[in-house]
C-alpha cells in the first residue's frame, strides 16, 4: 500500500515538474515577474484569437489560406424607411427551394461566404430592449431575440475516455454553459416583420443567462460551423423583398459507430429554419420566432419547443483528441442530438407535401411552417 502511495505521489510530482518546465520555456521572465508582483496572467498562455471562429478561410493569390472576415453587416440606425431596410437583404441568396441534399448545401457554402454566425463579445446583454430607428413619421423597431438554446453533454459511453485529472472540469464546463442563437428582427408601423442583419451567438453561464461570456475555443469552432444559407421567399412575387424564413446549416462530425475501438465518423449537415409569425401586430409588439430543425442526418423534421433560459437542444459529444499533455479536449464529435419538440415528421413527408405529391396543391415552406405551428399549437402536445 505504501509503495502504491509513493508511486502515485512521484507520478503527480513528475507531471507538475513537466508542466513547470514547459511553462518556464513558454513564458518570458518579465511575464512571470508581472504574474507574481501584479497578479497579471501571462499573455503567452492566453490563446490567440482565431479569425476562423466565425468566418471561413479562403485561398489568397499566392495559394495560401487567408482568414478574411465575411459577415452580413449590422443595419445602420440611419435607415429611413422600410424599403431602405430591406436593401440589407440584397446580398443574401434567395432560395428557390430548400437545399435538402448535401451537394446543394455545399454548393451554397462555396458561393456564399457572408453567412457566418457572429459571436457576441463578453458582457453583452442577452435580452436587450428594442431600439427605434427610421424617421419620426415612419418609425421601425429593431428587436434582437433568441431562437434556440443549445446545451452540451458528454456521451455516457465516452466519459471513461476522459483524462482523470481534467474529467470533472470538462464535464462541469459543459454542464454549466449554453449557447443561444439570436436574430435581428424589424417591425414597421404597418405591423410587417422581417429579419435583417447578422445572426448572433450568445454564450452564457446557466447561472447568469442574461450576460455573455467568452467561450472556450472548441465552442468558438462549433459556432463557426453555423452558416446562413439564404432566404426562403414567402411566395413567388417579386415585390416581396422581406425575409420571414431564414435557412441555416450546421456542419458536424457525426458518429456512425458509437465509441468503438476504431470510431467511424462522417461530415454531415443539419438544417434549421428561423421563421417569423405573420401577425401584423402593433409596431411595439415583440415579434415571435418559431424554429424548425432536421435531425438524424436530415431524416426527421421537428418544430423546436420555445425556451428563453434552458436548452431546448442538447448535443451529446465525445472528443477525438486532447491537447496540452492530454488534458485539454479537442476535435469534438457529435454522437447524438436530442431536441424538445412540439411537432415531428419525416423529411420525406415534408418534401412530398411541398411538391403536392399527396393529393394536395404545392405549398411554399413558409406557408407550411405556419400551418404546422398552428396545428401543433392547437394539439397542445408533441406529435410524432
């Protein structure tokens, strides 16, 4: 027993000695002096900001990858009227149909690089008050609202693979935080509503969900995989320039073989749809967002149960790699996605309904989303 304790003690001391040697080489002497005298954390140990967190890289003229930022700009407060506001949507693709197939999704991602989700900086208010813009005689209200809240959890089968020294911290970090996707919405005096501007990601602690904090790099990388694909028009009328339905993709490494000795993963995409309810309410009335998503590699189609303070989507993950001497998790792989839904159907059934293949006339997705939401609300229960 004593020999075992001595071995464990020496092993722990060896680990700390190795860490000390690495830190000594990595951190300059002047930063150590500031740390001990002023309590300033060494800059050398702070991860450098990555421009690829929320924007795709592309090849420059010399063939090397650059990290130029592509993003949908914020709507200026100088906007005068509704028509001027809608010009902010000109740079977003108008989709003729839903890109259900992988090839369709990837083709859009190649041609449209401004759809990256924007990470809100730390200490940002998650529930801001609406802002009035436009002229006094023709006001427009600007709302920023959450749509879905994503929580992360370790795959039970992968928990035993976590390093013992950091296992509790990794699981605790995932359990204590969540990610909220927020969209900017506008309403005019006539009660019309439209999305405009970027979609933001707000990372918060569950204990303080009203203010954003800085996420770890693995979360930032995941945010960078959320891409706006385009706008689904309300109808085929060229006069309708508003955006009531936005289509997004989320790229992830889906586990195809559990957590076996040789895990098999594949790059896959899920779609989700932010949809505004057409209510023509008063200008100060907060618009309502309903969210739909695909699951199981775009096999199922669900309406997400709305929530403001708790996750309504939970992703189970495992890690393919661990950095910093095997203590810091990297390369997360999604093994399962669970959602709280009020409606669920097969994607094939949704596609048949859109085409009019089931004895009913063809319908646009925006119109179908209205019908589903109305029907699910009337039923008052989860539908399978």
